[in-house]
C-alpha cells in the first residue's frame, strides 16, 4: 500500500511535562513518519504524518482521544490550509459565512499570503483568483512574489503598478497557459479599449491561472460572476479595515 499524508491537530488544555513525548511514543508505536510538527496559534499543535496503512489512522484516533489534557480537533488528509498552518504556525482566516473560498490576510501576514499564492499557482489548469484590498497595500507585489515561489512567469495584462498598463496583444511565448496572468479589474473593464477587451476574453478562456485585482468591479463591469472564481483573497492593513469599493470608482482615485 502506498504512503499517504495525514494532518493531525490537537488542542492543549494543560501543557504538562512529557505531553509531546507521550504523543510521539504513540506515533512510534504505530510506525508513523512525522514529517512536520509545529505549534499552531496559542494552544494548538499540528502535525503532518505519513503512513501506508489506513487502519492505523483509526487506531491513532482511538488512542489520541484517550490522552489526557488534549482534545483531538483534526485527523484528515491535509488541505492546503493545514500544510500552511503547520509551516507558519498560524491559521489562515476564512470567511465566517458559507463562502469558504474567501481567505483573509493582514499586511503583517504577507509572508503567509505569498506562500499561499505560491502553492495555488503550482496547480495546473484554469484558476481565477480575486484579490481585494485598498491602494498601496501590497496586492500586486504579493502576486509577483507568489509567482516567483511557484517558479512561474507572470504576465501583466493590465496594471497600475508603475504606470497604467493595458496590453492589446501578447507575444507567442506570453500566451503559454503555464504563465500567471495579472489583471487589474478596473483598468480592464473601465479604462481599456476594444482590442484589450478581446485579448482579455481570450486569456480568460485559457486553461491558466488568472489573478484579478479589484474582483468586485470586474464582476460588476463584465459578464463574469463570483461563481467563476476559485478563490477570493482579502488583504487589509488591520483586521477591521473596510475595503471601500466606491473609492476605486472615483476617477481621481489612486488605486
């Protein structure tokens, strides 16, 4: 049987001496490989495990539920958020509603955001990612850094990073679906020309990753809707900052 990875997480109610040693002994007894272990937030600990016997997962769950001073909170095949939680020691904030594709970051979590984007960008096929945030907070820089982490080339279809960029055509090698296409949702839908819009339609049909800044305006001004997006990412200066869409519709605003 092939080896499979599992994510285990438990909450510590009382961090007594020898607690981690007891849990490590259980892993050794069941012949688990511990790939990564880290504290997650204040009182949780996460582990990435590996085993070639699914029956041992059942045994592990039963044993962990009888270890004192802890509560088992997760034992499952790892999701991307699990891998990043163990790697960075903190959880990625999710939307409180049923919209589980929305992820929230603050500016002091740019390293975590770049790592998150890098892992997403490694995936093949069609992906549409929306990135919300106020001006000069690091949206475009994070996308570029994520592209570097994934070892993929980024292509600006539209942007205001240095000056307003509106592409009307791409070179043959730029049309490679393995590239990351960066789109400013305001420039492409409100401040562009017909040739750019035709190119935008072509890129949106490609089996590639597209990252759209200002996705709300992009949806409002185009035929696309929120169901077309695989992820929506929100970047704020602080958790309570409000992302004001009206700011971006002001013709004099610096977005």
